[in-house]
C-alpha cells in the first residue's frame, strides 16, 4: 500500500479547501488520510469518498502522531484562530519527528509584505508570518502557499444579504483593488503540489484570481452574472466591525476581517499572479463566473420578493 497523503482540516465549512483537496486526490487514485476534529456527517462523507478518516486536534500531540505516522507528504491548513501558531508548531514538530518529506503549508498573501520590522494590524497575519518563520527554521521540506482573499470565505459569506435585499455590495473596501481567488482553484493548485511535491520544495506560490480590480468593477461583474444592476456601497470599517461582533462572530476573526478591510482600502491586496495557471494548467475562476455559479445565494426568493 502506498503511503497516504495527510490532509488536515478535511471536514471544511466555508471554502472547504481541505475537503476539496481530499476529493481531488482520491480521484487521482491517491491514498488520503483526512484529519477532522469530530465524528459527524462530514467525516462519514469523507469515508464514503474513500478517505481514511482520522479524528483529532491539531493542538494535541497524540492526535498529530496518529495523523502523521506513515505519511511522507502532508497538507497543513487551519481556519482563522488565535491558536494558529501553536497548532502549526505542534504539527511541524511531529512531522519532523516522523521524517515527513513534503510539508505543504497554507499561508496568506499579506505575509509577502511582512518582515521582522513590518507587520499588519491583523493578529492572524502576525501568526501566519511567525508560523512561516517557524516552519523555515524547522528544516522541514516546506512549500508555502499564499492565497489572497477567498471568494467563498469573504464574498460568499459577507455580500449575499445586501445583494439580495438592496442590490448592493456593502463592504468597507474603499477604492482599493483586490484579486479574490476561489477555494476550488486554491485546492487544485495544492492538489498538484501534493501529487508531485519534490520539485516544489522551498518555493512560495501566490494564488490569486485572474484580475485585480476595485469593488465598483466587481459590482459590474455581479450585475452581468445576475442579470440585474448591482452597485458597490462603501461603508465605514468600525460600524461593520461592530455589526459582526453583534452577530457573535469571534473577536479574533472580526479583528482579522477589520484589518483586511483597512489593507484593502490601502491597496495592499492589489496583486495578481500566474501561479494558479502554472500549477494547474487552467485559468482561475473570475468573480463573474463565481457569482453565476452561486446565483441562487444572491437572488431573492419568491417569498422575499
């Protein structure tokens, strides 16, 4: 039997990168060990796909030994969390112990502009930067993947209500440009790395959508996809942040999102890369294509109308 490829965060929710990677690797005939936090219907769905499911916690040493033992290649990804650095170091220490030969690390685009003297207001960005440093120091054979903002995690989560209710994208992005990327494109790129990791060791890949534009342009893309006029309404960051807190979003996540908004306003996400196409041989999904695929989410129901 071939050594399984470990995929952490395989249950997935918004974006579902880990789950999508698992599905893609299984379709390629690879053996996959899918690590999830709890036994539920998502874990069973992974088993039904053909994955070996491992229940465990990234912060628990015993869990990580059970997950990593026997795996030569692994993908490490974790959602926004104030324990992100501890989980990364825990996984890295165990991976080093077991002689992992390729460690594919999900990072974040803004780390490209950070250094020992330059950071951002986002606590999550700082954790990502420190995690990359720790992985580099570890001596593990690492590949860093740095996507920009996710279409699923941001646009599909934070814009449908206002688009359905008032035909507006209401976000505090100002006039800044961004190049949002679809989770499926990130997943395909990571699956390509996992399938043939050795030539990529030590490299950093920046994964973006096909174009960097401001939100007025993307509102036009929404309009084309939905066949009705959608406009962009810039809103202040602080009331938006307060609204997320009032909706019981975790403080760490809200602080990260508010910092993202400020960075977008400042043009810090105005970047594009050909790395998705280089790794997958396909062009990344555009905002218009993404909205068209998810049109029902942005369209009022007959009852609402």
